[in-house]
């Protein structure tokens, strides 16, 4: 059994064949999925999916790229929705210095607010980090994010950074990029970080693993991520599947 701990089944890319995508995931033994909503539209869709499917859970928050669009009312709305028993985290939040839609200071302010919200709700934080590792780690430390912990989603940093995050009560989640030939850092993390601190994800429809790189991703591909971790650790895929599934169930407090 596998759990895709970060997927966007609420994305427009699945408008035509969502049910078939879900069925393929189940056939691939992906038995639970965590759908992430990061703005008004995708949050509404994530909540709808969590209500419709017993095996789908929701994480809701506001993406750093769109931080400039987030209002106090949006955060109040997220807080209200988070009372739903199938909301298992706040995010994805964090910092993205690659895109320049939202100024850094606005991203950082919203990041801190969402950490505070997660602490108030006693929910873990799902972190998006692109070209902002130093500031992400600094803010997590300053805001005592370790009090609730979280997930470093689609982690692409070094083993040293991974260990820093683990020390702050964060899980390391690996996705499709770990399967890329030139992905030196994710492969090192897969090899060096103990299984007890790892989870797996697709981030679908984005970042499809090899041999589907460049195509639309979907949760049925998450076993390919587990296969690469197993290869790096010289373990069986069943060992990786069992460990990462157990980690996700315990971390998100999912119904078994």
C-alpha cells in the first residue's frame, strides 16, 4: 500500500478524467491521497473531494506565489474550514523566490501568519520552498514551528538541510524529481535520511517521475518514487512502501 501525501487532484488538468485517474491510483495500490488546496478555487475543490471520497484527505492554505492576493478574510475562511475532521494540515505555505508575483516581505508575513494558524489549530504545516531555503529555515526556527511540525514538500535540498528540518519536527517528502538522472541531492537524501523521517508524494499533475517526465503526473506513479528510494537504500520496495505509509498514517493521524 502507498499513500500519496501531496497531490493536486483539484487541478484543472483532471477535469476530463478525474474518476479514471483515481481508479488507476487504486489499482496501483495508492490507497490514500492527501489533496492540497492553495487558493480559493483549489481549496473548495479539495474540500469537495475529501467529502466525496473516504480515502481522500485535504490540506488547505495559501501558496506563497499568490501571497499578495491573500486577505484576512481568506485566512479566517481557511481557519473555519480546518475544523473539518478530514483537514489534516495547513499549506502549502512557505516561500517561493523563483516567481516574482508576490514580494518577499509579503510572502514572509503570510508564511508567519499561516504558521501561527497551524499552531492555533494544532495541525502540521506543509512547506513549499523554491530558492528560499535559508529564509524558510530561519522563519521556521523563529516561529517555533517545531511545536506542530510539518512536511518539507517535494524536498530538493541537501542532506544537511534535511537534518536541520528533521530536528525541527519535520518530515522529508520526496517526489518525482528523485527519479531524475541528474537529481544528485534528492538521491543523496533518499540514501542518507532514515526511512522513519521520509514520506512520498507525486505533486501531481506536476513533476512526473521518470519515465513520464514532462507529461501529466498522477498519483498512480507514486510507486516509482518508492522504487527509487528503495534502490538508493538497497531495500525492497515493500519495505519502503510499508514504512512511508506507516509514517503518513501516524503523522497525519489518518484513519487506518
